[in-house]
């Protein structure tokens, strides 16, 4: 499985994903002082750039977006993964 070495390569791979692609996503989870890495495998259902209001108090016209992948896990469950600078994305 190929990996990427820069944020631009991550976004390039994200842009190339199509429904049905099998991928592995490695991402870092941080809660308070704790931090761990987890992997999620599945089939791409769709990708999207989702607008959200995490920074809604900055300015009324700020547009804050996240790239997200909707994955179907091996057991059929659907999960959404937000891509950030700590995400490692691989084709499986």
C-alpha cells in the first residue's frame, strides 16, 4: 500500500477517491492529554467537503470546511472520517 509524504499528496489522493475504492485510514485521536493512533478500513461510499460552524464566532461570512470520507466498514456499518494534517490515507 502506498502512503503519502505531504499534505498536498494527501489532498491529491483524497481528490482521486471514487465510490467502491478500498482504503485504509490511519488517524490520530487526541482527547485531553491522551493521544493514540487508530486504523479504519473500508469501501468509499462518497467523499465531500463539508461546511461546519466550528469557528462561527470569528466572522459571519467565514467558510470553514472539512474534507470527509463516508466509509462502509467490512460489517456494513457506515462511518464518517474527517481528514486533517495528521491523517494517513492508503489504498488497500
